């Protein structure tokens, strides 16, 4: 884990703001969050709301918090003119996959997540 409170504060509340967050509370107690940002689809010609993280405390799961967060995100996406909402789920996370499918989400297995980090990222940035 490389994240720090300072880095998250700077990127989520500074300028520029790289992400937005919704907090789910039961009463005054936080029980979950959704961290998201926007990308752009050249195919649709519209923005995409990308859900980076959806988390609900284990003891609060199964009581509607995840659904409430996703509903709130869908409202943000519609209000901002997004053509879609996307996120990833680990292929072994069957409870989440079942939950997402019940909502009508389609799993796109033909797309492969591709990532550059660390030395390969720096090497590409230096390449001529």
C-alpha cells in the first residue's frame, strides 16, 4: 500500500481534483464509500463515469449500502451526461459478480486490463 492521507487529500481535494468520493453512512457512522472519476469514450462521444473503488464494511454488507452507492453514482452519471458507468471486478469475487449481474451489469471479458507501473512506466516516459 503506497497511499498516504496527504496524497489522498491532495488528489481528491486539491487542484486539480483527480477523483470524487461518495460516503455511505448509517446514522452518523461511515460504512462505505465509492471513489470515482471521469474518462471519455470516443466511441460514444460522451464521458464515462469510472468507479475505481466500491467498499462497504463487512458487517454492513447485505443491507443495501452497496446498492445505495451505485444508485447515487448512476444519478451522477446521468446528471453529467455520461454514456456509461464502468468498473472492474476480480474474477474470483463471485459475491460481487452476482451482485453486479443482479443490477443488470454486463461483464466484458474481451477487454484485458493493461497496466504500466514503476520502472517500465519511467522507462517509457524517458523513451525517445
